C-alpha cells in the first residue's frame, strides 16, 4: 500500500510547492491560543505543579487570648425588712441567697471584686460568697457595702471556671426609719 | 501488421492502459509519520487531566477524475479515553470539523472537495492534529490499560 | 514495420501494461496507523489557602463554662484522582499541642465526609470514596481550649494526603 518511489518523490515535491498554498482549517484558528494556554498551564501554573503531589499542606494557627468572663444569674433581687425583734429592739435582717455568680478565666492570679454605686447608704447591705466550687477561688469574709469602694470578693482565681451563691443580708437601725434603697452592684474579674 | 493498425490501435491500447492506470492509481492515500502515542501525564486539582496533542502525522493523497473526500474511522475495543483528530491545513480540498474518534464509528469526513484533475498538481497533503483527553473519572492506564486505536483514512469519490 | 517488429512492440506494450497494473494494485484508497492513548496515574490535591488563623477571643464564651471554641470554614480542598479506591487523610505535624483542633470535611461534591476528627500526628480519615473523581469540599476547623489550658498559640502544619482506601 505504498506508492512507488517515483510517486512518493512526486508527492513530496508537490508538498513542498503546496505548502505555500495550504488552506488552514478555520476551526483551528483557536488552536494556537489553546496550545498557548495549555503550555502556560503546564509550565507556569503552580496548581499544575502541585497537581503531581499526593499531599497538600496548610498552616493552622490557633491563638487563645486571655479571657475573663463573669455573670450573674439574676439581675434584680429584692430584700424586704418587715420584722423586728421586740426584745432586742432591732429590726430583723432580711437574707436572700437566690443569686449566683459565674466566672471563667484562662488567665493567672485573678480576683473578683465587688462595688456598689451607693456611696452613703441609709441601710446596711452585706454580701458573702457561699458554696464555691473547689479550686475556683478563695472566699473572703463577709463584705459590707457601706460605700462605693471596690472590694475584693473572691481571690486566687487562676485558669478556672467557678460558681458560687451570693448571700445578701440587709439590715437597718430603728433610727434609719423606713424607705427604699436601690444598689447597683458590679462584680468584676480582674488582676493578674 | 498493417501500418494503419500500428498507427491507430497501438496508441489506443496504450491510452486505454494508461488511462486505467491513472484512474486507479489516483485512489491513493498514504499516512506519513508512522504510529503515534499520546500520553496524558498532568492534571489540575478541581478540574481534569490536561489534554495532550500530537501533530506528527500527515496524509498524502492524489487527485482523481472525480471530486473526492478523505474520511476517517477508528477501531478501539474497550475504548476508555477521548481521542479527536482534525486537519490543521491542507493543500487540496477543505478541512472538515474536528472528528471525535470512537470505536465502531462510521467513516466521517475529514477533508472534502478534493478537486478532480486537471488542472493543478495531482498530489495533495494535509496535516493531522490528534488530541487525547481523559477525565479523572475515566481512570488511568495502569489500572485499565491503554487505548490502542487503529485509525483508518480513506479517500473516495465525494 | 515487419511482423517481427510488431510482435516486439506488443511485448513491450504488454510488459509496460503489466508493470502499470502492478503499480496500480500497490496504490490503495485507504491507509491506517495505530494511535495509542496512555493516561498516567494522576493525583492532584490543593488547598485554597496556605494558612488559616483560628482565634479564641471571647466571642461566645460563657461564664461558668470551661470549654471555649472557634470555627473556621474559610478554606476548601480540591482534588483530582484517576485511581480507584482512594481516600484523603489529615494529620498535623505538631507533636506537643497546648489546645485541640478538630477538622471536618463539609459538603463534598464527591465521596463522603468522615466523622470529625481531632488532629494528631497520626493520619485520620478526612474524606472517603474519592477514587476516580474530581471534586471539592469545605474544610471546617474547630479550635478548642479549656480555661485550665491558659493562653497561648499552636501552629499546626496540616497535611492532607491521598492514599489507598
């Protein structure tokens, strides 16, 4: 199925001539661009280079910042003094332990302080942390909110979560008469 | 032999033979470049393997007394990957659209309108461009084997 | 022309015709060759970004709860695999971790996501049944820290690998 030598020579000669008049396929006008694109993809694209590996890597950085969070479970409590010890001649204190305090810190050597907005209270309001979880902090003695100073409430709080009940005790003297006082009490986790 | 026989019959016989030879010989097509291999070796993540091309083949053919065309067909049992062919340029006739080569396909036009002779040269040539492609879903040769096509080109009256 | 000359001429003509017919039978209207298509084993894997930052800064942290978390879904993984029976695993190069990072493939276009895993230096399944496919999935990283673990940072080099399932 091969041409004779003479035939092949003739064909070759003509091909040489014919190259000048070859008609390109219009469909192929896009081929140089396609080839160029394929070449670029094959040679330059990092995706292609990476495509030949079986692994891909990624750097993950996890940062944990210092976080101190504190909250109370009840935003409003009411203590009412409505009884008195006749023999002692003093009104009986009112006690409320419904409130609880929660905190969390991943920092070191923190403490929880408390402050009242009432700098000169007419009545007496004290508070004490009770039922604290083990190793969540160190309780301090009962605090009297008789001014607007910030006072330590729980100390030794490090990398922990905690919870305690807050026992409020309201008391008064006969001489203080009757009335109503509102305290805005702020707990803060601080220090370190 | 009488002179009139010599002077009339012999040239006639000669022309008849020559004509026959020319007519049959014109149904000629020859592939140049030999057998070809196209290897797909790279791929894009999230896309598909990069198709490869091959331009090492060409076809030589001859004119006949009728307008002709060149067709292509292939045989590839168990074909898994893609193969296309297109004529990138031709000295005679008009290139057809790219042909997708699939096993058992009918003969499909590759070059049409090869003019009959005369005038002009009796021989033509066209360049072939093969494009092999595959998808990731089609697998690889190590697991499935190669596709071996027997690609047949035919020149015939159009 | 003599008869002898005529015979010689006929012999020459017949010889020529004979040669011509030989030539004619050699010219054929078809020709063929073999074209072989080979496809190499191709495995392509890429993450959309080379780095991810996870920060636990306090958003969503609840007083009284020990565990703090942060989530990142900003990156994805794309792949192309033409081998059968393949999966993608994930592992970290960080041996001593202060905190915990978990990883989960989300919404894979091919294959199926493995369960969320904590990253360790041992390869853990991330995506299953991704042989002979091209697809993508989101990468969900979850950073976890306990209050008791304090502050600091971990830098992981995560390696996703295509391997036999």
